[in-house]
C-alpha cells in the first residue's frame, strides 16, 4: 500500500510512513491500568533509541513495576495534558527502585502524568540520571508533566537540567543535584568545569504537598558548589525549602512562596555570584506566630561564606527570626529595595531574640543595606534593628531605609554597651544594651531579664547612656513585660544628671513608676529610645 502526502508527488509505502513514529502500543502495551506494561515500554524505548525516534505514549493508564532503562537520546511524550486524554504512567515496584534510569545525554519527556503507587512505602526515584562516560553532561529536559508521590523526583549526577511547566506534588526531594568527585571534562568550552551552559533551570512550575522538604538539594560534599541554578517564576504553595546546599552563579527570581516553613534558601555551605530578586515570600499567617506552617524561620540562612550576592526587590512577610542570617563571613552583599512586613515575630516573646532583618554574625565587608521598607506591629518591633553586624564591619553602608515604628534602629552600625541601673537592685539573668549613631542622633535599646528585683524606696530608676545627652528631648518607648503581655509607658524623659550619671530616668504621668505589680520580683523589660548627644 502506497502513501503520498498532500502537495507532494513522492510516493512511499504506508509501512514507511508509520515507522516515523514509535508508540508503546506497537510493542504490546495495553494501558488499561491493570496489565503490567513494563516490558512493552522498555522494548519501545530500546527500538526508538536505535532508530533515533521519540516514543509516544497514547492516552491510557500504564503500569510499570521495574526500572525502565533509558539510553542516550531517549524521548517520551504523552497524548495531551487535557483531563479526558491523559497519558498516565503508574509505578508499582516490589522494592525501592528507580523508575527511569537515564545513562547518557539528551533525555526528554513531555505531556505525561506519572504517579508512584507505593508512595510512603517505598523510597523510589522517578528519574535517576548519570553519564556512562564519566562526563558530567546530562542535559535532560522535562516539560508540561505531572509528577506525584516519589521520594526523589530528579536525581541528577552531573550537569544540565531544564524543567518547565511541570507540577511536583507529595515528594521528599524534587531535584537532587550531585556532582561527580573526579569527572572527565571534554575539550570544548561548554564542557569544562565552569561551563555556564550547563545550568539547572526550573521555570514556571508548581510545587505542592511537599511539607518542609527541599525542592532543590545540593548537599553532596564531593563538590563545594553547584554552578548555575536558575529557579524562576515558580509557584510554591507548600512550606518547602527552595534550595538546600551551596550554589554559585545562580538566579532565584520572580517566584511566589505562600506557606511559611524553615528557611526558603537554606545554604549549607557557600553562596556566591548570585541574585535573589523580585520574589513574593509571604507565608500564611494565622493565629499563632510560632507555627512553622504559617511563618518562615528565615528567608535566607547561610552557614558558609556569602559573597557577590544581590538581594533586591523582594516582598517578604511573616518571618519569626532573622530574615537574612549570615553565619560565615560576608563580602559585597547588597540588600536593596525590599519590603518587609510582619517580620521578627519572635521578638514579641523575648525568649529567643533579639532577631534582626540582616544578621551578619561574622565579619562583613563592602556590604550595602539600602532603601528597604519595614512595616510591623509595635509589639514586634521590640529590640529590633535593621542590621546586627556582631562580627565587625568594614565599609558597611546602611542608608535610605524606612519603618513605621520609630523605635526601629535603621541607619547606622550597632555597638554594644552594658546598661547600669540606679535605684534598682536585681539579680540579672540577661543584661544587654546596644546603640547606633547616625550623626548626633543616638538610638538605644536595652533588654534585661531578672530573677529578683528590689526597688529600695519604691520609686523609679535610671539607666546610663552611651553618650551624654544634649537636651531633654527623647523619642522613647518602654516595654514592661510580665509573661508575654507588653505594657507601654510613654512618659519617659532624658535627665541631665541621674543616679548613675547622665542617664535615662523612668517616671510616669503621676510620679515615679514603680512597676512592682508588673515584675512581681522577677521578669523582663525592654527600653527603646533615641536622643541627641552633646
């Protein structure tokens, strides 16, 4: 039987025409949701690889019970992502297994709906990819597909991943990246170790039902870094970590994350030459500000060094502790034009704080915190500062930041001093003070916890200042605390000379404020105030 395409004069056999495509049903697959179609699908993949053809999976439900081996160039595609024409692949192994073992480059898949029927029972991997030749180049592409219920979605031992328009649901790790310890590199520019072309792109995807698990994991110690993670324009409605591990030359941009969790970027190692920009990280706050499913612990937490990183234009809400926490040294980090709301929630309790918008815990240099906006409830602003460079700073610029709470300390460096109290006898469990100076304006915050308090004459008390005051003017808020309920006394003034020298006198509108009933012999309070030094 001959075949002639419309508009053409060339004739060939129908058999030749039909051999242009390969269907799993050509090799005996049934797709009825009952029959084991593993052998038929494997046969189709083997033939298509030799013929350099893609494998078509018609609409239906195909049961796979053991690993499908995928040589170089394997391509599978389904009929449609329309609900009435879905191509389902359902994995039902007897032991922990890989569903697709990819060895070689240029694997691709599209328009398939893949489900692990043993989720919660087996530790299965959907795609396990490596290169037979000890090269790191994988270059796999996944598009317009649903992946549900696997422990690992993609486990790639090498470089080159492009995931677009997919849905990942009910997984422990969606993408696990593992660099080879001693790989062989090719002679061409795109095959060397630092090749920018071999990136990991995840774009326009949705992540749902992952719990607190990471979406992308790179915590393999065989390589210090992963080069080029591009996580862009994704929608995450689950309290998942976007990235766990180290990264370099990476872009985290235009994503929406709506469900709280631990740290969105949990950098366990180094983070460099990267950008985190224009994301919406807003959590789902409800009745309890301590809930791990409503508030983030941090947005970015880096345990190693951070360098040459731009964090800008993000909308950030509902964070319990430090928004950005950098445990290692920081160099050339720019934090600009971000909007913060409902952050530093745990500062309300005083039990785990203080916390900061940016916490440089080790020495930082050449860093900028510019033009950020902070809006929060007054109770959350207790002991809050924009930046805590506790490890020491060199060329730290903090300018142009605004806040709705006057006692937030925004635009200067932190320094520590020990508050000394007059007319106030206490056994301290915590006694700390810090101040920032911007021009002649001194902003202070003092926090104490006591196990016993005595006011000898029943009057108020005074606290020393880091610098003498120029006049009586002060912008101050005093937060007394009994249990978890803050009480505010707004009638606070600076006096020229107090019991402890130049100090802050605490007094009320009707005489000295003893606050005996508040502390009841033990308790805590914070004072946040500002004044002009002489």
